[in-house]
C-alpha cells in the first residue's frame, strides 16, 4: 500500500454529523439578517493580493505572515481570501452599489484561509458568517449590527457571551495617538518582548495584544486611544453606546481592544465566550470608513462583523441530533422472475417524485437485513416487493397490508407521513 494522504494541517473535514449544528447556525443567521434587510453575497475564493495588502494592511499579521498567496498562469499574484470585508467592499465598488439606497446591507457565509498556528478553535481554513453595511456613517448602523450578532449568538445558544467595544477614532487621531504610545514604549523598551520592541515603529498598537508579562505591565500604564479621540469621534461613540444602552444590551468598554486589520475606524467590537479556550473571540468587527478609499473608490463609510462558525458551534450548547426523516424504505425480496430490483427501483423513483423521503436497498442485503436497516434509519413505512406483489409495512404499528400497485403504496405512505 502506498502512503496514506491526509488533509492539510489545520484544516478539517466537515463530516455529516457536523452538519445539523452548522445548518441550524446558518438558518438562524440567515433569518435574523434577512429580516433586517441584509442580502446574501458570495465573492470569489481568491482575489488580487493587492486587495488585502491595501485593504487589510501591509503591517498586519494577516498580510505579513498568514496569507496563501500564489502566482497564476498570467504571472499575477493572487491570494486565497483571509477575510471577507475587503472582497465585499471591492464588490460594492465594482458593481456600482453606491447608486442603490444606502446603506447596502450584505451578508455572507464563506470559508476563509489563514496560515496561522493551528490550535483548538483555530484553523487554516475556517468558515465565517459575516454582515457588512456599506454607505452610512450613522451610529445606528453600528448599534444595529452589534444587536444582530448578539441576537444570533443568543438564539444559537452560545454560552457565557461578553461584548467588548471601543472606538479607534479617525486615522488622524490615531497618528497623533501613535506618537504618544511610541514615546511610552520607547521609554520602557527594555521591559518589552523582543517582538513588540521590533515593531514599535511599524505597529505599536499590537503591543496591547501581547501575552508577554513585561509588555503587559508596560501596557497597563500606556496612554489609551479612547482618551485621544476628536470631538466628532467621541460624540459618535457616545451615540453608539446610548443606543446599546437603550436596547438593554450589556457591554464592557475595552480600551485595549485592537483588531487585526488596519481598515478599522471609530467603533470596534468583539464578542467573546467563556466557553471557549484561548481563542475566545466568537465574532467581531467594526467601522471601516476608509476602506473603500484605500482600494481605489470614493470616501464611503462602512461597518460590519464576522463570526466563526466552528467557534459558534463549539461555544453553543450541544443539542441532540435530529435524525433525518425517512418516509419509505423500499426493500425487495428475491423473486422468481429476477426483476424485483427493477420494480423496487421504479417504486422508489415514483415515491420520490411524489415528494416522499425515500431510501432503497443498495447493498444486496437479505430481506431480513433490509428490514433491520429500515428499522435502524427510522423508516415510517417499508415497501417489500415480492412474488405476491407489494407488501407495505407500517413500522409504527407493525401492521402489514398488501397493496395492488406502486401508486397505492405511495398514496398510503403519503397519508401516513409525519407532519413536518
Ligand atoms: P476576525 O476577527 O479576523 O475579523 O474574524 C472574525 C471571526 O472569525 C473571529 O472572531 C473567529 O470567530 C473567526 N476566525 C478568525 N480566524 C479564525 C481561524 N483561524 N480559525 C477559526 N476561526 C477563525 C474579520 O475577519 C473581519 N473581516 C470582520 C469584519 C467584518 N470587520 C468588519 N466587517
């Protein structure tokens, strides 16, 4: 035997038993988002590398170390999408969606790719449900997006949810703040981790994310961006908070909240779950008023979030799986004319056309084996094609009757069907 090939590290198969939980997450998200006017979008799995370099930001971990980038046959650099916001912003621009009533509200359920170190809840290919509202700077957009994600997480039963919010202000306020922060970091350079020290110039904000004890001590007394917002940004953030308060949703202001993309402006937020380990973020997002301009469009405000499906499933209460409905199992007994299997196949087809959920014998089992299989999958009726015609067995009552035709068997099974 030759060497067995396995799935790439950090990826996982989504097996049949994983789908009920996923499907219910998807159904809840779809209903909540579409009821609020969000419409589904799917962008290509790969995009020009430049989109992420400019949109997500050259200095971010995603662009610097995590992207799956390749050259296509035309020599162009392409990248498997590490996230969905830059692609949706690109699609908004490309399809002239600024001409539609604003904001344009879009949602997606797609898979994304990041070459991160795999661990519990962190994969190299993962799935996100995301929502983006592009074209309005109204603080109500921010609050509504947060409430929608909260509603989804609550309905799917994510345990121990906590909401953290902050504001990053405008890029101008951030430049000024960066100076303050860099001064603070330089003054304490010898207490910082080597990695943080090396990035004081490039990305000092990431120091808030460090788990290095010395760095954490230095950051405890670091200046906070929230104290350096300009008047407009501070008023915007106050309005977002007032709307969240009015909706009665609890949150914590987290001045150390830094998200992994450079496109954020003003409101940022993250939902964490105590039911997850180190990778506790279930979903997060924020405003990105500069993104469309960064990728070559006119100034356009935007806001959105994404939540990881694997993490939502991990953090939600496990519900007992609901077995699929089987209205009819078509079995066939060996017949003298040897045509039993053809008629059984025809009956299964007819029953499916009539709308029944049908399974048929596909493994050459004995009649006894077929009845056992029908019982195992919870079939409501079993049709047995034999020399005497069609016997229809009601698996609930155990009664068996002979029906004169396939049509009669189908009609009987339809009548006895479970509602829903
Ligand atoms: P993000 O925080 O990078 O934001 O990802 C959002 C969520 O995706 C995370 O909270 C987590 O649940 C999940 N996730 C991220 N990376 C992984 C991974 N390697 N394995 C498993 N799950 C993961 C964004 O992606 C932004 N595009 C969100 C956004 C939308 N901001 C504005 N609009």
